[in-house]
């Protein structure tokens, strides 16, 4: 049985990350995309860094093994930095509907990487069917016009790249098998993600002078930095440790549902007529996966690895 805490973490991550698409769409009107991601992680790093310094001992903060270092690098550079740089840059050249459905390929891609790197996350045929049903539900919720995919090729390529790196990064975090608490690992990863995105922003010729500061910009940055940044990543990486990469990334099937509702409530976006059916189909996909998908022991602690991983020092 999946524990209640795992379900609550999944729900929290879905809601917070779902709001990211709405806040990103609003924020890109005021920020260059890569600089927006970099500032997001600056804010999140300060907030979460202060929290862990206050609540953790010095010994709990220090990485001690190769697995700890590998987990921090995968968290900061791949899951956070590269994935979100691709996502934000891609959204600047594609609609939110296209972005949502392309990024929802993440749960499909995760089992591919997990099959190579993790022996405890083998996807069954029923699990594969559940993933496919969930993706169909996402398509019904988002209801993208086929014409949307005819233009903005670079943006769609970047969004697909973000789905690939997000899936790979989550598996690499599990593969690293470090001993650091997930919150501490996230606090170490955020400055790395910020540094990478600042470097990419400078390389792309973006400037702080291009930011249109004002209340809408501050609200968007505050949400993606604090709520969809520090808080969401603590919940997500905690979920990753508890449930495994394949199950944890199922939240990205719920994210378009949340972003669709958020866009309707906050940005006056319309909801597709088939969205209600899509919600039910997404739920059906989850039900199939929940019945039998990946052989993970959800009733206790995180599963033990039987795959290779960095040796402890």
C-alpha cells in the first residue's frame, strides 16, 4: 500500500508545480526566460538555505560520500538547472498547452532511464498501459490544436529536452544513493542550479536591465522562487526518495490538470470541452499504475538499491 504521506507529498508537488506554468506564463512578460529561472533559484536558495542552517546540525549538512556529491550534482545541475532552463526558454517560444503536453512525456521517459540504472524500478506491462492512459488523459485536458505543433519548432525541441533531462536527473538522484537528507540535498543543489542558469543567461546575452519590475513581476518571482521553488522541491525530492523515480514523476501527469485550472481561474484561459473527461482518464491511468506497475515496497521506507552506484568513501 502507498503510504498516506507519499500521497500527500504527491498532491502537494502537483499543486505547486502546476502553478509554475501559470506563474511562468505571467512572469515571462516581465523577465528574460533564463534570467527568470536563475532569479527563481536565487530566491529559493536563500529561503531554503536559511531554513536548513536553522534546523540542521553542521554534521547533517556536510556531504560525506561520493553518493552524496553525485546526488547534489544531479539535483542542482540536471533536475533543477538544465531542466528548468530548457523549460522556461521553451515556453517563450511555445504555448502553455504545448509546453504542458510535451513536458508530460517525463513520466514516459523515466522508466526508460530507470530500466538501465535502477534494478528496483522495472516497469510492468500493466504499468506501461497506465502511463499510456495517463498521457491520453493529459492530451484531453490540454486539448492542443494540431496547428500549435506546426510552428515554434525550437521551443518544442527545448521543452522535449527539458522532459528528457528531468526524467534522467530524477533517476540519477536515485542512482546516486547518497545518505544526505533530501531537504539538505536540495539546499545544496539550488545554488548550483542558480549558477548554471546565470551562466546560461549571460551566454545568451540577457540583461537584468531588461526586467520590467513591478508587482506582477514580484508576485510571479515570489511564487516560482518560494512556493514552486524551495517548498515544491523539498516535497518533490522527498517524494523521490520515498516512492522512486517512476512513481514520483507521475505528478507531471497531474501538473497540466492543475495548470489548466489555474489558468482558467487566474488568467481567464478557457478550459477545453473534453477536459472533464481528461481528468477522469488521468485518474484511470493512476488507478492502473497503482494496482500493479513497479515492484516497490511502498508500505515501509525507501526501497533498497540493487544496482551499481557511487561507492561510499
